[in-house]
C-alpha cells in the first residue's frame, strides 16, 4: 500500500485505530530533543544567517551496543527535555536516564506501547503551507497525480518537509526536497500500487528499468536515443523524476545528487520485490519484510539532510559502513512509524510490520502493535547510542548530519501524529 493510499484512506473507528492514534499522538514524546554529544540544531532564517552554536557536549558511553542489544543496554537513553523555540537557540543537553523503553504500565496495571522518538525541533505552519501550495502547483505542471491533486494537497507533504528539515527556512531548498520526495512516491502510486493508474506487476521491472535510465541517465547511440526520450517524455513519473533531480542540482553538489540517485536505485529493487509478492500471492515473513523496509523507507528523503541545510558531509564519512548502518537503521525506524499508522486504517490486507507479526506469531493486533513498537524503539536506541559514539570522533559535518537525522525522525513522527489528513480533518 503506497504512502498516498495510506494517507488518503478513511480513518477507521475501531479499537486498533484508537490505540494507534494514542500511540502517535502521545504528548510526552519520550525521546531526547537532541542527539547526545551534538549541539542543538539552529534554524537558518530566510536571510541565510545562522545563530552561533554553543560548544559540543560530550557524553560518556558504556554498555553493549548494536541492533539486538537494546533490552540489555547499560547506558540508558536520555529523558525528554522541554524544547524551546528552535529559532536562535543553541547549546548542549546532558540527559539523564529514563524508565525502560517500549511498554509502560498505567494506573490500572495494563500496558500501553511507548514510541521512543524525539519531538520536532520546529513547527512553522505558514512555511509548511507555502511549500505545500507550491508543490501541488509543480505536480500539476509535470503531470503526476492527474485528477488527484486535492488528495496530494490534503496529504500536506509540505508540512512533512518543513518539520523534517529544521535547519533552514529557505523555501526554494525545502521545495527542492519536496519535489524529490513527491516524484519518488509517484513511482509507487503510479507503477506499484495502482493508486493513479492500473498496476501491472508483470511489467513493473520493465517500467522501473526505463525510469532508472532517467535517474542514471542512459546514453544511447544517436539512432536510438530519440526513441527512449519519447517514452520518457510521455510518462509523467519520469518527467517528475528528471525535473526534481535537475532542480535539486541547483542546491546540491554532484556528489549529493549522486547519493539520491543511488538510494532511488535501491528503492526500485524493493519495488520489484513487492511485484513478486503481488504476482505470486506471497505473504512475506517478518524478517523478509524488515529487510524490504531497509530498502524501501524514507532514506531517499533523509539523504538530502545536508544538501537542504546548505553544507556537505564528505563522501568518506557518508560511505563509512558505521555511518551507513546507523543511517539506514534510522530509515527503517521512520517507515515502521508509517507501518504503525497504517494499522489505524480500514484495509487489513496491507503488508506492514504489525500485520505480518500478527499473522506470523498468531497474536492480537494490539500485541502486534506492541511488538512492532519494541522493534522500532530498539532501532531508535541503537541509532542514538551508535550515532553519539560516531559523533565523538567524527567531523563537525558528521555530527551535524547525525543530529539532522535525529531531527528528521522527530519531524516525521510529528507529521504522522498531527497532520489533519491522518486524523480525520482532511478532505
């Protein structure tokens, strides 16, 4: 089920939907506003200046780390700290230890899942609305989502980009990221899930291969190049992908654009995996679906964190396996939030982490949600611990990038929790 479909489906009124809504809208936001060992993100204003940053605080790390060890971590994650306005603030937080993650008991003795995630760094509704309006205009211009622009507007992707990239108020940079995101999701909606046109699983590999020739421009002999170009220009998804990448190159270096092209290629591999499931009627085991979520997540959006903020993480650090590990784990955590949200919709046939857990482990939806939250929280604690360790020895740009990923996760969760389209206020 595509991102647009999940957002556009009517809100369900059953107990599972109520649990998911409570989970996502938990006002306590149990997570440190800042990644340990990094300064607070300071938001650029529209003149391009940036408030001075305070000194970087260090945090001693200890205990086991890594995916699979969160339940035994000696170093407890930080307790949430009230967030001041992001504009013009800086400084370092030295967090204390909270209660255990994952599930908490209420006064009645029952348990409720706790989604460990930082709060959003900033919320500027007017900025989000401006990005959203201009994004819908662009979608009409390139031809994606014909006849469905009201749905696109209601999804409020501009708000997501505003929340997830708090280091800049530059509308053009934020809009560039939004165009990339919408063109990426249009591949799913047009080709994979049939939200805009008929899905043809048997043709998906062919369509993705041609679309990939736009992402990584194919250079054919002169006799044949016009035939490829004719196909590309007749397909609004390919037109959108090309236009978004061309626009991004105005604000990002060639290396940063190349990173996005690489992540999109990985995502296309995952889309082909979905086509196999659809064509064969397979219901993937949880392990395979989690692997799929490693490849099909919000990583293509997150890879633009430094480009949107106006700096560049070196290729040497970006490609470091340790950095790659925490970065992709963060991407998996972000899409599990989206999977949890889908449990609050009316389509029980959708593949998601909680639904597959419920099938595989023969448990209730509530139990599946709680187990999914534990998986999410394990990944988040792993990211927090390992990213903090990397920040101690990495460059200032790496510290900034890792903190930007942390802020992206908080902004994404806030969008999922509050956007009107998710909670009955949209058209």
